C-alpha cells in the first residue's frame, strides 16, 4: 500500500518505538503499538510539524486528542469520536481533503480581514493626529465616523464570500508578522491619505468643513484599495472577486459619493473632485499591489 502511493523509503521496525525516535528518518510506520501512536504524534510535533491523525478505535483516542487535528471516521467508536476534533459523516476518507481545504480557505479569509483591519486602524488613528496638527481642528466629526464605519462594515462582511487560494502548507497565526505587515502597508495608506489632505489644505486652501469631507472620502476610497490589494498575498492581482464583494464596493463608493456631492451630513464636493480622488485611489491600489509582494515575501506571510 505504501509503495502504491510512492512511499518507498525506510520502514520503521514494528513494535515499540525508540525513545530517541526521529520521524523524518522513516517513510512508513506500521504495526505500531497503541501507545506508540501517541508517542509518534508527539515526536512529529516535537520536530515542528502540524499533525493530523485519523483513527477509528478506542486505542486511537490518545493520539487523536494529542494531534493538532484528530479525525474520526464515520464508523469510529464513540470514544474515538469524542477525542477527535473532526468526525466524518460519510464512508471513506475523502472528507479529510475537503475539511483541510475548507479550513485553509477560511484561514485565508480571516487573514485578509485581519490585515485589512490592522492597516486601516494604523492609518486612521495616525491620520486623525496628523490632521489635527495640520488644521488645528478634528478632521472627522462623529457623524462622519459613523458613515465610515457603516461603509466599512458592509465591505468586511462581503469578505466572507471572497474567492481565495488555500495555502499549500498548514497555517498558523504569526501575530508578529501580521502586525509588521499591517504597519508597513498602514504607513503606505497613511501617506496616501496625508498627501491628499495636504493638497486640499495647502494647495487648494479648502475650509475645515470641506477638508473633513475630503478626509472621509479618502478613507472610504482608500479602504477599497486596501481590501483588493491584500486579498491575495502571493499574486499581483489575485482571483476574480465574488459578486457580493464587487456589489459591496460599488454600494460603498456610490453611497459616500452621493452624500459628498449632495452635501448631506457633510460639506459638498464637486463630481470632478470626487472622480479625481477615485482615480488616485485606483493608482494607489496598483502601487500597493506592487509593494505587497516583497513585503509578504520578506515576512514569509502567505
């Protein structure tokens, strides 16, 4: 059976496992004692591996519990099922592949959401401070903050439907790397927002009301750029977004643009200015797509 799937290297001797066992030295483990399964899982974990264990009997329960993911087949005993993290409901092992794929897909979606949130928080908090120093007043009113939150929430919810590439290897939460990536890209977002705000303040000499509208617009438009840039970390453009993600983006942009153009709950901006800022956000998105590849590669975050 091992030969049929390409495992042709050394076979571990049957029976009790050695205390100093190095799992990487063997390709096949067979005729292992019940307690040996538990020891084998721990040996692989000690070597830095993420372990999945599939079993059906009571003697598999300790190993199922110890593994990162214990999988009990549909015909497993109650003891094995209670010890496992995943219980297959159909005969065969095909459900294991589906479970791994769904798990890794879900992880990628959560990672995209986490990165996007980190980038936005870094940029928004610092932009409020910079705007206060630049204008001497708050650049966002409570009402504008609520509007920004509403547009961001719809986009965040639509990310749960997005198409992603499942990773080729097991995933783990590396908070330090995620934070570092968020800071790097967050400062890029901050530079974009600050640049637009500075043009409005020092070149166009807009009053504070118009600057507040401008701040809200660049945060919403820029958030769209961030979302589409970080949704894929290994490729320049990523998979085609789902209909719900595109519809959410269109709704957000249309909603904030109409409010800004009509002057509802904020000072009005011309259609030409809104179109110019949107075009700048598209350029920012293209630049961010180029910058993200070396950043994620450097941090080994995918």
